[in-house]
């Protein structure tokens, strides 16, 4: 797992892709127990797209909830 700071507003969580294929944007975190504003998530996703990081596109569909649950249960070192 890797964590980066974005505009002093949030922490961005990345997980490694298999076979050294790079990183995927996993989640955006702000202060404890506060919902992350959708505009902030969109800004992070836009920046990750510009830098070439893979991300989960919730709009496209698919079974991403299973992926999120699976990766949340793993200990990535």
C-alpha cells in the first residue's frame, strides 16, 4: 500500500497492481468520521488520470464492491 497527500486536504490510498504493473487508486481519506466531498474525489481522480494511475470507475459498473471488500481484508505490505 502507498499513501500520498493531495493539496493538503486528503490522503490518497494506492494499492499495487499484479506483476509490477503499477498502482491503482483505492480510496480517498479525509478527517475521521467525515464524508469525503465528491468534488474532492473527482479532483483526485482527474489528477490520477493525468498521471496515468489506474482507478476504479464506479460509473462504468461491474462488481467493484467485491474488489473493495477483498482488498480491504488483505494486508498489503
